[in-house]
């Protein structure tokens, strides 16, 4: 399938004066007409700098008008956007630059210090600030008619979205133009998205959820998006009311903070059709608390490599099917299989496989990881699910030991790899344990090296500068050796048991 038309130019014809994007904090806004014109100008400026189809452009910034504009540039030129996580350390960011080899890096001035002095960043040809993006228009204004638009295919990459890897290094999942289109169609059908909708996006741009749960589906439909880069419960509640928001996506931690706000009882949220919730299961009491407020909750399931809108639980089933992630969305096939790849029976647990046009073609420059991710045409999610008699799906466990802290995926292997390199740490095993505020946090069992005396403060100091804060373990237990099986592998079940026992003891002593 060819993608010869971009979304912004179409909506510039239909609704040129309609506001497409607004910023909650600054009050800046841009119409579909302006978004289309400026996308042309910046695309031509990039073209004059030598950027071509397939070139990577890395961005280190919170969401802003200029950031969303780059989507329009990508739909014209076929460049590949590489959103960078501003919560990572400079070392972690430089690895992603090494792996993705971008021709251009665009940074918010507030985050440039994370990259200054890093080897691969300093070697990149074009380094711009996102604040200067609109200034490129002056350079392009007179010659923009010479812009050469690229013809895009369905499998042409739009994003490289980096996820924490089970091998200790991030993997770049390819997200294509076709995936964005079919995900938007799936979302429209499931959530009844129209051009009259208005949402707030406070999820970060380095997650597929920030771009593809609601932002790109609403842009496809000519709706309005308010950007709020930093989540603040009181501010979000005020914006929901003042802007008459109709749809909103969040993780349960956010909704808990909003429900605990003094403004919760005061604000009028009657225009809201429902919340879309993902990232982790939402507690039933919290669902009921919002239902009493008149706001229904729709839970779902997604992942960076597919969708992300893969399943959806209708809000009318939120209580009746508590704990379920719902039913598969349109244009997606699903299976649950055992370790031999055979379909399991109803009610039995199996690995969740998916197939359809919303699935990634693979990982950037990582054929081994790509091969491991598929059973033939079926993508392996790595999650263990079961299905009830009515077809509703339930997540039972995570094969890859990942845990979710405040909506952020944390892979223990990545954290362990980084800390094992630090002096004084011989062995380390990390598991996720329950946390009242964040859902889950890391619990680390650590074996010291030689005569080194390790303390919690010493290990936390070692984390600084090499690990994002949300990846840093919150609980520590120092042992002489880690529990291991007959083959010498770490016994994760025993680690989990010890962690939970120690957590209970620590809690009892508080």
C-alpha cells in the first residue's frame, strides 16, 4: 500500500482554521492549516540539509508544537524519528545514538546537558535545538515549492522506539507508517473517535502510548490535542474541566493521584466519555471511585512492538470482568500457545501471540532479537494470558520478568547489567515488588565483592548517572550468595520469595 498523502494536508483543506495542537502551560496553539504549511517548510529545510528517506532524526524533548510538527515532516520525507528518553542518563542516551546512527539530533535546551560531551552525540553532523525548528521556515519560505515529497510504503519505518532489553541493552522497535494507520483505525472503531474529540496528552513522547494511544488517532481524525508534558494531578483536573475534554489516557498511578486531589470533588467532568487506562491493572476500588464521579474506565493492553491498542475492555464490563484486559481489537488475530507452540484450551494459561498490520516488522539492526520475537508470522508478546468462555483475556504473568513502576516498564536484566559493572558488586538479582504509590518497584539482592562493605546509600550512589531514577531499585538486601538452581542459573522464584519476605519484615519494622 502506498502512502502518498499526509494527514495534515488533508485536514488543512477540510478545516484549516481548526486548532490541532495546543500547549496547556504556554497557551501556544497551532491550526491544521498552519501545521500543514510549517511541515512543508521544515521538510524542505531538512531536505536542503541533506536529509533523505530512511535517515534517522533523534529528538530529546518533551512534547511541544514543534515535536508534533516533526510527524508531518516524516510523512513528507520518510525520515525516521527516534524519540529519546529524557529520564535516562547521558551514557544510556549515547548508546541509543550509537545504535540508531542519526544524521540529526534535536534537543530541548533544558535537556542538552545530558548529551554534551557524549562521544556519539558530539560526532553527529546536525545538532539543533527544538526551539529553533520554526526558525527554519525563514530559510525555506521562498523555495518551498521545490520540496520533493517521498512516496511511502506501508512498511516504511516512522519511529524507532527503544525499549529496555532483556539482554541488558535497549532494543529499537520499528514502528511503521502502516502500523500508525491501522492502529488509528482500530482506535476509531473501539473508542468511537471523531473530529469533535479533544484529549490531553501527558504521556511522554518516548513511549508508544504518548504517540499512538490517542495523539495520532486524533490527528488522523482532525481532532484537537492539548499537550501537558509534566503530569500534575491538579492541573490535569482543571484542564479536563476547562477544555471540556472528551477522552483521556492515563496509567492507574495518575488516576489515583487525581482521585486523591482536593479538586476531585469540585471539577465537572461531564463531557468525558471515559478514561482509557493501560500500563498495569487498575484496582477495582479506584474504578468504582471514578464511576461514582460519573467517569467510566476502559482498560486495555498494548506494547511498543504492536498497536499499542491491541485489546480493550468496554467500560460497561469494568466491574463484571474485573482484572480482564478485554477483547482483541479489530484487524488483529490472537492466539494463546504453550511452550511447544500449540494452542491451549479455554481457561488454560498460554503465551499471547498476535498477528496483523499493527505488528512491528522487527528490531532495528537486531536480526537475532527479531527472529526470537516471532513464531512464523505470529509475534510473541512474552506475556502469559488466559481466556474465559466469553473470550475475555486476562494477563497472568510476564515471561520476561519485567515489572511496571508508575507506568514505566523496567527490565531487571538491564539494571543488573549496569550495576554489575560497578566496583564492589559481584552479583545482583532484581525483582519487582508491590508498591503503594508506583504499583511496583525494584527489590535488589546483592552480593558484595571481596572485603567491600556495601550499604544502600553506596549502591544508590552507583546508580546515579548510569540509570534513570525509575529503574533504580528502592529496596536492598545484602546476601553472601544468590539462590541458584542446579545449572547455576539464578532462581528467580526464590529471589522473589526472599524479596517479599524481607519487604514484609521491613514494613513491619517501620
